[in-house]
């Protein structure tokens, strides 16, 4: 389970981490639990997103990533 992996490494991660998961991804019910394991963790759920949301919901994922690193999205 992903939470087991997070338990293994969570205490060694010293940087900010953002978990981004799709609404319909099978680990999303555990996102709060996994985020809580991280010292500097935050999370976001992409509405309508599934397992392969990185290309199916790319604009939404990019918006979360840009917000996380403190950049505004580029104007089109």
C-alpha cells in the first residue's frame, strides 16, 4: 500500500511535498493520512481525475504544481 511506502520514507523528507491525486484514484481516500505523515506536506485532489490524470487532467495538475512552487500560470 502507498501508505506503507510513505511510512518508510516520510520522516526522512525534509522538503515541502505536495501530493496531487485524482478524485477517482483508488488511494485518494488515504490522502489526508499520507499527507499527515510528511513534515512539510500538503495535498490536492483534482476533481474528475483518475489514475492517469497527468495527461487526462494536465491543466488542472499544472495549476496545482504552479501554485505549489509559487508561480502564476502563464497567460495564453
